[in-house]
């Protein structure tokens, strides 16, 4: 019976989140922001869809991109959608490929477009719906696990936090970001530990880590790659804390996950190098482009790039590479994490809330014993490990974070904020339940 209630509740989460992500039906974020969010990035997929219908799915190496031949009265990004929806055929040479991502999401959508009996306008809406559904499905799977492990009420409170997290709403349906793909490695690894955490073989863990990260890299390339890799390790940290793995066992399982992740990354780099090499001339050219793309997004100095490539970078890249890390971190801490309509909560205040909840659990103070249980202690350990996931992107890819502060806040939820939501929900529910029980016993007396 409990399983049935959990499953029904998870289906409810799936339906509500899908509707919110697809059309902002509950008005959880500003209409203009929702409609315009990341159209520049998503237009790369729209341009690829137009190219695929004209020249084949694997034209231009199968890479996403945009057509540059745009009427004077048209916006370049929005025109890519017109090209696809109106079946406009332009010369292939006017298409500029985006060379830093495999473009698997656009390849799969191109296949769906080819199979679809509907008009391209309808297809575009369907593609948004598919991404909204898959993102909601990934989050609902996590909520299902929360309900099974921590109870239905904790899952409901966590859902409310997610529902009012504006970044999920604006990212949820985006064809470029395919947000669901970032959660696949963590979900697969977590499922393995939950079902078989004491007897899973190292090879099986390696294979699962490889499969999960390869799927992610195929669909969304190396976007937020450090964050995704760190996410994948959070189930290991949680279950090793909960089950008190011996150090040797923990190291072996860590090694298996690392080996699987590295294999997936190497193969993904090889595939992208081949794709880029088709346009630039050789496989080596593809490798060099990937390295250059990494350097201009990372924490290096712009002077070093001048030496390597003997060219002057755009001023935005100069500022990003030479920027101060503390400036980048402060920018992201001030961003809104929750929008409760009447008031907003920044990531900084959310971290303070997580710290307070952790204090109640780990410090030797007299609090409700229900709060200080092994599950919550494991959650607290996992929470502060998981903060490394967003920080890894802000630090290792400081250049990218400096420029793209209008979108990178999403990494706070991968999975740091989600784990924090569960911890706060547990503490809140346990506290209220304890107060209610105390009052009830006093009334009986």
C-alpha cells in the first residue's frame, strides 16, 4: 500500500512539474523571462533541425549551428525557428556549426522530426513538451526515492521547494540544455546502490558510470561536466555514510566510478574531435579546438591564450579569464534560489538554512532524537560533499561562469540544493511532529 501511495504521489509530481516546465502554467516565473530564456542557445538546435531537413541529419558533422544568411528585419536567433517551421531551404555554406558540443539532442530531435507526421510547428511544441516531461521525470524519480527513503511528507515538502525554484522552470523545456540528461549518471548510480549497495561488483559500477556519463555527453556535450561528475558520486557518499563502508571498500567503489567516468569522457572527446575534424580538416584539429574551448572557459590567464594561439581574444573573454574568483562566487550567491511569489530567497540565505539544519543534526546538543538519526547524518555529510559539484564549475570554469551568470545558477541544484531541501524537510517535519506529540501527551495528562 505504501508503494502504491508513493507511486501515485510521484505521478502527481510528474504531471505538475511537466505542466510548469512546458508552459509556466502556474506562473512561477516571469512570463517574459520564461519565453525568452536561452533562445540564443536553443536556436542552435533549431538551426540544426532546419539543416537536417534540407541536407540530412549528419550534414556538417551532425553538429548544431545557425544559418548566417538572415534578412535585415529578422533576429538571427529567432530566424532559425522560422527556417525550420516554414521549411525554408538555404545554402549549406551559410550554416555555421557550433564546434564545442556533440549535438546529440539535436540529432535525436532531427530523427523524431523525420519520423513525425505533424507539421514542424507542431513538432517544435512536441520537442519542448518532451524535454519538459523528461526533466520532470528525472526529478520525480528523485522524489520517488525521497518518499521511499524519508517518507511521503518529506517528499512533498521537497517537491514544494523544487516547484518554487525558478531555474528549473526556465531550463525545464529547453531543447539545447536537455536538463534531464545531467541527472542520468546520478540516478543510475543511485539506483544501483539502493538496490544492491553491498554486493554490486566493481565492473558493474564502472559500466553504469560509463553508460550514464556517456549518455549525458552525447546529448549535452561537456556542459557542466565537472558538476555532473561530482553529482554521480553523491549516491556513493550517501550510502557509504549510511552503511558505514570500510575505507578500502569506499576507495574501490570510487575507483570504479572514476574509471567509468574517464572512459566515457575519452570516448566523447574522440567522437567530438572526429566531428570537428570533418569541418576543420583533421582529427588533430578537432582535439586542438576542444583544448582551446576548454582554456577560454576555464580559470587560466588570457595572456597564456595569446601565447598559445597568437590572437587577441574578445574583451569579454579577457575579463572573464582575468576576473577574481571571489567576484564570481559572490555573484552566484546573491542570485535567487527560490521565488515564493511574495518573497525571494537567495542561494546565500539558503546555505545559511542548510547550515542551521546541519547544526541540529551533527552537533552534540539536546534536540529531538528523531532529527539526530543515521539517515539525516548521512544526508548532512552528503550535502556538504555535494556543494563541491556547483563550486567545481564556478572555480574550474571561472571564465564561463563570469560571462554566463544569467544561466549558471542551475548548477546549485546539481544536486546540492536538492539534498539540502531533503535535509531541511526532514528537520522541519521531525520538529513539527515532535511538538505535536508533546502537546498531545500533555493534553492527555
